[in-house]
C-alpha cells in the first residue's frame, strides 16, 4: 500500500519528485518512520519516509498519524541538542 507518482514538470511545486495521489488506510508501525512531508496538492496527505527510503502516504486526520509526526518531531529535536 505505497502510493506515489512521479511529477513530470520541473516547474511543479517546490520541484517535489513524489506526490501522494492515494492514501493508505492501514495503521503502520511508526517506529519504521524517520521523516515525513506534509502535502496539500493534489490531496491533503502526510508522506512518511522509512529508513529504507520507502514513502507511504496517509491521511493527516488519523490519531496514529499525529502520534507518528509528534514522535518524529521529538526525535529531531533530541538530535539537535
């Protein structure tokens, strides 16, 4: 359940290579995620990125997604100290 598409246009928003077009509805193991990106176009989504570079698109409104974002943010903050 990994959904993304390659954007062909170099003038696309922030020159992003991947864009979520469909969302996974499964709850995933948040310990596998090392980073995320927020997206509004073409749909609202959070794109989680695993240590292996796999990108997984999910709906931003789910509780587990918010928990995963918080965990990544806290992990980043701890690394900066």
